[in-house]
C-alpha cells in the first residue's frame, strides 16, 4: 500500500501556526511590558514554542494518516465480532490506556501533585482517571450494543455528581471538573471516537451518526465522578485518622 505520509502536511502546519500565533503575540506583549526576561530565558521559551509547533504538527499529521483510519478499521473488525459482549471489556482496556497516554491528563495530574504539595499523588490521580474513563467507555459499549439512549447515562450521572459535590473536599471538586475537560483530548477524540463510529456502522440497527457519537460526553463525565469519589474517600480517611488521634489523646490523658 502506497502511504503518502506527508500528504497535506503543509496545511496541518499552517493550522498549527495559526493556533499558536495568538499565544506567541500575547507572550511578546507581556514580555515587553511586564516580564522583561533575560535573553537566555527568551531563547529557552522560543525553543519551547518551536518544539510545541512541530510536535503538534507531527501529532496531527499522525492522527490524519494513522490514528483515525486505524480506529475506524479496528471498529469495523470489532463490530463484526460474534460475541458482542466482548466489546465491553475491550472498551474498558482501550479507555484505560487512552487516558493513561493522554498528554493533557499527564500535565494536569503533575500540576495537581505539585500545587497540593504531594497531598494528591500524581499516580493515584492518573489511575483514578484511567479507571473512571475505562468504565465509561465500557458503558458506552453497552449503550451501543443494546441501543440505550444517552440520556439514561448523562442525566443520572450529573445528578450523582452534584450530590457528591456536597461531600467531597473543594480541592477535589475543582480538579474533578477540570479532569472532565482534559480527558476528552486528542487520544479520545481521534482514536476512540473513530473506533466507535466504525463499530456503530457494523452493528445492525445502529446509525454511526446517532449511536457512534455521545461517547465523548460520557468520557467527560467519568473523571468528574471518579475524582469526586476519590475526594470523598480522602475526606473519610482524614476524619477517621482525626477521630483515632483524638481517642488516643483522651486515653493517654485518662491514664495519667
């Protein structure tokens, strides 16, 4: 098969340049008026911009020629499986590793650990998000197989999330809703979505336009619920330790 790897690469580079140009202009304005950074720092930031430019360009080119076609072809094969229930565990595995490899998620969990001073461990938050999204992709497979309406998942999910907010620490609440945004990044929107539309096209009675989409909405909801649940567990653990500490102190005082 003759694969034109760099076909349309010029257009991709142009789109990335247009996307990054406002950020570059904003940085220059801030530098001239407020920052006034040394030349060495400016050179490092300039190299960073170049790396980001070429990284995004190559990534998007890879998405166009590899990720999306592979996801769609994989979906066509999975949709023809004799035992459709296998799609559910397969969906969990794909969702787990798609978020585990998501660049935006890696940045967010690293920032969460840094800002919290290690209170929220990076790996724990990453595994929490990966498991949550894995479950959501598995449930999306259930919706695809049985033809359930998206409303049956989204409405109860957000109702549960708003109830959980009352019991979760504020720190986890803010991280939870940010997690929903960063989890719907390029890995999910390119590979997993293309795979779902491919599966929907192979299952009888399913419309790729109606049933293949909606998965991203569930992926956006899953991290919110997962991080809020983690926050509630953290809160209960702290309360139990606090109660245990008070009981120990009272017992010590009584002995005296």
